[in-house]
């Protein structure tokens, strides 16, 4: 296939790294190219003309006029090579950039590949455990018996929407058996996923099983006798000493074949912990393994997203089968979803024997893989701060509450989850009379929106705190 790439002056050097035939349009930024720029371009002999991914216009009409296929290429010139390598695998579009099509296609392909794995040790409900399947995410609701019914259901729904495969009911040290039964029963009734119960208490384990829990955490040398009351439930055996762990696993095996081992991930000795998991695998290659990622994320003052990615990749290397986490603190909000994505990345990477990149799925949130092409303006003035003048229409107080941005004025309070809709509502209701005040509201509300999406604190008139990047 003979392909012509069209770009602007600024991206020419990068584009020529990936393709021989390039036509340069006399504009600095490639995204500003329109169909009118290509009216006189000679496309004879080409099977495909790639225009910049963000270029706007009626490319379908130009394609009909020229008699040559004209489609959107990548947004970033640096991604053009990946697009060209996969040009035969995707049907390019007149409106969707090729890189996004490729990402969608790759994501669907990798997810389908991982979900097709069907070699497993056993099932908990409909969830396949062990074998060669994707690591399953166990999401713990901490101190679940202390939540009221609505709060419990809300947490269950949130975890399931985040991708949890198993919902774990965490039981505090002091609890009422009546409350425990009620909590587990509510979870069983409202969960689309299997329900686990997490306690060392014998009476708690028994009550949880009676209420319908399909998995029991945690069995150890201290409560091994409780297995006599376990029938069909899956069992997680927890021990740091591998000899004890192997011994208890074999004892539990006399009661049930649905056994999961947990070698304990120690946040103070992470390397040693993974060596322990690897050694267990050498002793026992078949018993499913659970790894408590939440032990590290909850006890580290670092963003959970990168930690969860690394933990999942390492867990896949030691053949772990379940990843256990919680979102007990503000800093670990989103951890369930992060591990779910990481579990797909880890398994797909292993199957394909490639690094976990360019998969169409990723855990990039605050950083990008590429920088957009830009150019320095030929003529400009330095920005300066103007004098503050109060808007006679009134002031605003802005804050974030739960999942809403609140913007309060003496005449009206507006709530929403994005800056644009709130600004549009403020303008349509005549609550602002100065351009500089409107610009200020746009800035502050966008900061609030970013804080809301990232789970960060927002304080009006203060910059968002990005730690070492601030």
C-alpha cells in the first residue's frame, strides 16, 4: 500500500522518521490543516492519504473529489509509526483519529484474549479462580457491620462498578453476631458478585457462612478448628511461615478442595514477601494464591495507581490468582479499578510476552506518553495580573462535596460535576456581570472539577497541590 502523510511545518521532522512520502502544508500546527489546504495536492498513485488526527473538515467529501482514500492519522506525530505498523488491522475513519481507533481495537482484543482463558482450579459463584485465568480482584468493605444498610449497598455498588470480582465483608474485632448475619445477608442479596467474609473469629466465620458467604478469610493456625463448620465455602489460609502454610492447606484440603493460600504481603519487607510467594509456588504450583495489595497501598504515602500497577505485574510473575485490596483511606480511592485494569495488563503482557505498554488500556492519569506538537509564537506580550474589581452582581463560594461541585451565590446555589455546565447555568441566570469575574469562575471551577476527578482536596483561591510537581 502506497501512503502519503500530510502534516504541518512543525511536525515535519517527526513525521519523516516514520514514512517516506510526506507533503508539508504551509501551517505551523498540523491540527489546523483543513480540506481546503489539500485541494491542489497531487495524490495520484497513492492508495491512502493520512491527514493529522485532530484536523477538522469534511474529509469524506474531499475523498470523493480526489478519488483517493483520505483518512485521519494519529493525533501525535510520534504515534504515526504504531499506526502504520497496524494499518491493515483497522478501518481508518474520517472523524476518529487512527490512534484512538487503534487503542480501542487493541483494548478490545487484549480484554477478549484475557477473558477467553478457561483453565481454572475452581469457581466461587461464577468467578473462575486459579489456573491460567486473570487475577481476580477481592474488594474489602472495612468494618462493614458498622455501616447502615444504604451505606453498605452503596459501597457494594461502587466496588462492583469499579470492577471487583468478589466483595469481601470486613468484620471489626468487636461485633454483634446479629449485625454480622444481617450485613452478610444484605451483601448476598444485593451483590452480583460472590461475597466473602474477613475475620479470624470462629463465631464470626460460622455466622458468615450461615448467612451465605461463599468465601472465608482468614484461616490460620489460630483458628484451624473452625474448618469443621465449613462445607462448600472457599477458604483462604493465611500464614507467613511456608511450612505452617503448607501444613494448614493440607488440613483444610480434607474438608474442601476450594483452598486459596495467602503468604502475607508485608509492607515493610516487600521483596522478602514476593520471594516467599515465589517459594510457595515452587512447593505448590496448583493451589491458588492471594496477594494483599492493600497492605502496601494503605500503608504508603504514595499514589496508589503506580504501586498497584507494579504489585499486579509482580503478582503475575509469581503466579498469584487473586489481588486483595480496600479503599479505606482517601489516598487509595480508585484502587479497585486500578487493580482491575492492571490485572488485564499483566495477563495480556504475559500471554503476548511483551512489556505492558501500547495495549489500548493503561494506568496513565497524571502523565502522558507523548507531548503534543507546539510552536513558539512569533510575537507576544508577557502576561500580567490586572487590578481586582468586585463584581456588583455578587460573589461566589465554591467547594466540593461528595461527587458534586457546589457554587453558591446570594441569589442561587448551583451544583454539578463539571465546570462548563455550572458556568453555563451561572451565565444564563445573570449571576455574573464582569468578564474578569467570569474568567475567574471558569478557572476555579475547572480546578474544582480536576480535584473532583482525582479525589483531591479543593480550596477556593488556592492552587491544587501536586506534591513534588507543584
